[in-house]
C-alpha cells in the first residue's frame, strides 16, 4: 500500500510480486500478493486498490489521507505564486509550514521487508528524497520568516533544517545570522563554534 501510494502510478502484479517476494517463484509470489491484498482490504474494511487488466493502483479518490500526497499538494500551492520556486512569499509560508509539519520522521521508519534488497533500496532513496524536499522547505521557511523579521520562528525552522544534516554549512550560516539579527550574539558565537 505504501509503495502504491508513494509512487502514485499503476504497477503490474508481476512487478509488485517480484519486488515484495523476490525469492519466490512467480506463481508463489503472485499468490502471496493476492493474499496480502485480501488481508489489506479486510483490515481496512473496504477494498482500496483498483485493478485494470494486470495493473494495480491506488486511486486518489480512496479517502485515504496520505502525508506525501498532502506534502506535495502544499508545495504545488506555492508553485502557483509568481516568484522563483526557491523563494517564499508571505502567501507561501502557511503552505510551507503545513508541509514541514507533515514530515514527522524517517519515511517508513521501522518497516522493512525480509529478503527484498530492491524494496529496501527504493525505501532508502524515497526517504532521502523526502529528507531533501523537507530541507528545501525549511530553507524557504527560514528565509521567508527572516524577511518578515520573525526571527524566533526562523530560528526554530533553521534548527530543524540543521538537524537533517549537522554538517550542512548553509544551515549553520543561516542560523548564525539569525541569532545575530535577533540580538543573540552569544548564541551566534556558539553556533559558529559548533559549525
């Protein structure tokens, strides 16, 4: 379900079966996929997955709340504003803030599949993509709030941005500058030493 929700595209039953059960024969993997889909539908109380010939997909109209869908919807709202995508206008800040709130940790933390290196690779790279996207959102929030003179909120977002990568020098620089602009000279010096 997470794979179909995240990729947002149809996948063939054979592709899903091979991804999730790579050590099984095609017949056994497809049987495992059928059992898993049936168990999923039973546990959710309704069928969510749709099929079209040999393709399975999760339609947008399922009624599910998927954080990644909402995250990208918030970013799309900002893209409709007449400024470069790397900037944030005052109308962007609530959307970016909402997107940042949706990111609550590592993608699918604690979940893994036995013996599926391909799925593990996909999960890792998807997690890194979301982490980079969050970094971009936080960078835009920091700049947007700093431009408004809201240094307290900008500092909080800069600290979160830095928590994504403690070696990210631009985040350190931005945080030092925010501390200095807000009159927190000692905090700026501590941040410099930490950097």
